[in-house]
């Protein structure tokens, strides 16, 4: 018996077809672009620490349109002491030990940042010079204390090494000193030119300057001329005091006398003349009679008070020459008054003798 049945279309077995599965879709792998992360960073280059909004990768850091503080790398447990702030673009390459900067630089003043330097193009800082004899800079004019200064070099100093709490910056250049004479401004002050000027900025709003001063100034309406004198200026959070000492000449009633500004010197406090101490000597005329003076003057209350010795010639021969010790007179508005003296022969009296009118001097 045969169990084989011929195949034909009518007896095709009905096979249930399974549903066809859809192919899986895979997302292609890629790199997702993230927004740049700006994180305050400390970057050490040589002995200096740069702190600010720096973006870094593989030792290269950049801050654009941002502020970066610069100071010495602090010792363990010590707070960072920023000396200057770079405002603009700062590019740091630790591998090359190199820093580039474009923008303006400031230090801390009494009432806020004081701009003293500006780079119009990206320039490389010489860190060896910056922490040594000084980096050449394109200084901008700045006012600090009584002085208006322009620096040509900048230097960082850590005097004793190690601890950086006494670190400072030095700014060398030139400047001017403008002040009102007589305290009450009765006569405009003339600017003194300052050369070999060196500022040491030792804290926010504090510093010390030294240099040379030259030019004219006025006291009791007399004109004083300084060829070259020593200047010292101290700025604190509360006051600004400048002292000048050195050789000068004084023109009193169109007569030139030799002067030496000494002792407490010429003192400028917060932009006003507050003191003058000097020696004066030379020829001087008294009521039309030739004479000499040799003594000291002190400025106070818009007057100069002279104390010293002198002489006056009122006649011919030795009998016409009178010499005086303890000679005193007052200079106000470029005129002499209140003159008294004792003669060197011990004859007391009111100067001048021989009937010369004390009020006509």
C-alpha cells in the first residue's frame, strides 16, 4: 500500500507564516560639543602665580576679556598676595615658561584699582626681568599720593625670599609734583619735574617714592628755584606726605639768595604746601642800603620768618658798617617787615639804627 500522495496545488499544506521582524536601528557614535567651562585656576610659571578665569589644556591657559591676578607663589599655609592685575587677554604656556598679555594692568589704590600700564598688542613678558632688574613697560600716567607718575619699568620683589607677605612692586620712571602754595591757594603752585623716580608699592593704597625734583615753587610770594633736590614721598591709607631737601635759590624782592632746603624741608601734605625750612645767605638791600644775611627761614601761616645774622652798610668806612647778631624779620607778600636785631658790639636796639625806618624796608 502506498502512502505517497502526489503534490498538487490543491493539497498544498497550509503553513502559518510568522511575522517578519523589523531591523534594529543603531545611532552613530560621535562627540558631543559641550559649552566651555570657565573655572578659576591657579597657574604657576617660574616663581609667579597667576590666578583668574583661565581655560587650560595640556599646560596652555588663556583668559580673554578677564582679570588675572599676579603675585609670588605663596608658601604653605600662606595666603596669596596679588601684586598686580592683568585685565584683558592673558596667554600662559607652562611648557615654554612664557606669559603673553594684551590689555591694561592695575595695582590696588586707596579708592580702587590704579591703572599704570597698557599693552595695545599681545606682548611677551620677560619673567626673569620681571622678578629681577625690571620689565620694560608702556606705562600710562597715574596719580598716587601727591605725585603724577609714568613708569617705564616694572619689577616684582620678595625682599627676604620664602614668605611672600612683604612682596612689593617697583615702578621706575618720571613724573611731576603739583601743589598749591600758601595752604589757602592764594598763589598757584608750579609743577616740579621729577626724575629718577622710583615707586615701591607695598600694599593697597600705600607706597614710598624717591627721586630728584627740579623747578620753581612759591612761598610767601617769593620764588624758589630748585636745580636738583632729593624727594621722598610716603603714601598711607590716611595721608600723603612728600618731603624735598637740597640746594636752591630764593628770589626775594628781585634779589637772589643762596638757599639750602634742609631739616624738615619742603613739605607737601595731601596736595598742599604745609612747611618749609631752609638756610638763606647772600646780599640783600635794606632801605636802599646794601647788606647781607646768613640764617634760617621757617614758613608758617603764609609768611617766612628769618632768624640769623646780618650786616648793613649805612655810610663810608668801618664806622658805616653795622653787623648784627640775632637778626629777625618777616617776609610776607614778598615784602620785609618786623625787623629787630642786636648789634655784634653788644649794643641792643631795634634794627635798623641811624634812623632807618623799620617799616620802609
